[in-house]
C-alpha cells in the first residue's frame, strides 16, 4: 500500500497494525486512526481505573512513536455520564495525575473528566495541558477546584511540560465555574512555563541590565518628546511586576506642560507624533481619546499620547523582562 501524506512517517499498513494493537485492550469497542499522525482514537465502555488502562496502552510495542505516538481514549456516554476522555502518551499524564483522574472519575459529584496533555505540542509557544471537569451541581465546583489547586507538584508535574490548566464547571449551570492551574492557589496568574516564557527568560545579570536599559530608553523617549514639543515635563519612571506571570517591566509617563508656552497643544502634539513616525513608530489604535503607537523593533510593549487639560500626556511601557532564577 502507498505511504500516507508526507509528515506522518507512517504507512497505511503501520497505521492498521497500530489500530489492531490497541483494539485488543480491555473494554475497547472501536478504534480510529488518522493520516495526520495524531493520536489514535479509542472508545471504551468504561475507563475505570484510568491508570490501569494507561499502563496497558504504554505497554504496547512501539508506543510513543511512529504510527502510535499517543492514544486518545474516550468513554462511551451513558445516561449517568457524558463520557470522559484522556489523551495519553509515554509521559503524560504522570502517574500521580493519572491517580487523580481515577479519583475524579470515581467521585459521584463528577459527571465528566477530560484531559489532554498531548495535542497542540506541535505549536508550543503558548500551549499547556488542559483538564476539564464537569460536576453535577454548582455547589460542587468550589470543592473540586480547591482539590485541584491543592494538588502537590510531585503528583501533577512532568519535567519539560507546562503546568496543567483546569476548568471546573457545573453541568446544571455552566456559568458556575472556576479556572486555575494544578497545584497553584485559585486566582494565580498564568505560570511562566510555556516555551515562549522559558525561551524569553534571561540570566539574572542580563535581566538586570535589560531593566536598566529600558529605564534609560523610556527616559530618553519622554525627554525627547518634550524637546520636540518645546518644553519638557517631569518624567516618572517606575519598575513594576509584569501584568501577567512573573518578571519586571519598566513603565514611564509624563505630562508635558505645553500650555506654559502655547495657547494650543496641537502644534506640540503634532511635532511629537511626527518625530515618532519618522523613527518608524506608527499609530496603531485609538481609544478613549488616546492614540496608541507601535515600535517596529518590539522595544515597547505600548506607547500612547493624549491631550489633556494639564498638557500632553504620554505613557510608555517596556516589554516584560523575566529572569531565569525565577
């Protein structure tokens, strides 16, 4: 038989062998394979316990590569349960997390459990594993979410894999829900453990130097705006925690007292924005009377300008700087 489309690395015969291998697993009622190299789909009558089924899947010859990189197991729905689902590869879910999935599936307040820590790794920039739990009643949401938030890292974490996010909602009222990350207190910001965040982390000395450089950059930017307008204001430069996750970022603001030298702010305003545009900083948006500008080299997270009764207000924010020491 001819090979499957390029990129899958598996022939039709290999895919058929993979399907036959998992077809013999206990409780399996159907198997599906795809030509795109994704997880093999398996429908089972009952997944309980998930840990036993995962062990049987991982014991299959060649599992974790080739035509059998992962298996997505879905429980056949019944009158009492909507049908839980877990995607399994050679490392995810961890043994500890698999035990949690067993416990959730046995919990009478839980109607559905769905975990996927595999699909999406081909685009890892912001990807992280996800766990969705549907419970029977709104009063069960906080109980289950608290249980997930209190999970020990040793049970849920796998080296090199971002922390799992969770979403707990009531089946009878989907508006009652709580979201978070396994092992972190409810309300915690997104962890800086995606591939994008890890790649952007700098050695401590380099991170400190970057923050100092950003302070100098914003100070020079705000002072130059005053020079372009014909009068400087008192720039305020601060270093604050990043708006998401960990790290620091520099923020700066100034109100240029243009009315000390002119009856109108228009000429000074236009001089500032013309200088920005000549430097490649272009207008990108307008909201609430404030014009927003974007720097082409990514040196600024945001830059905005607005005319006020006090003068010309400018706000600038440098990108978040994360240190590899946390």
